[in-house]
C-alpha cells in the first residue's frame, strides 16, 4: 500500500482534519453552553442540579476524548507531512 498525495493534497487533508476538530470543539462548547442556560434560568431545584452535574461530567468526558483525538490527529498530520516530503525527495 502506498500513499499517493501531492504536498498540496496532503495540506488539503490536514486542513480538513483541523476543520473537523474545530467543529467538534464548537459542538462541545455549544452543549455545555446550552446546559448552563437551561439550568441557570427558570429551571431550578434538585433535578436541575442533577442534570447539570451529569451534563458537566459528559462535557468533561467529551473534552477528554477530543484531547485524545487531537493527539492522534497531530501525530497523523506530522506523519503525512513526513511521508509526502520523502515522496518528493
């Protein structure tokens, strides 16, 4: 199996990965913001606190996964650049 990407194609793929990761971070932020809005306004009481706690834990878990995916993506981007530079040499 060979990788056949021009440097331009490789950079396009890397940009797509960066955009996807940015979209994922935006989604995580929107979910947390929605939770804060829902539980800080008219919805009060024990159930609101439980919901907020659960959603905060989900947000923490989501951010952990995003962090792990970011590490994988950064390694992959570096590997793609290395492979493309070896192919052009």
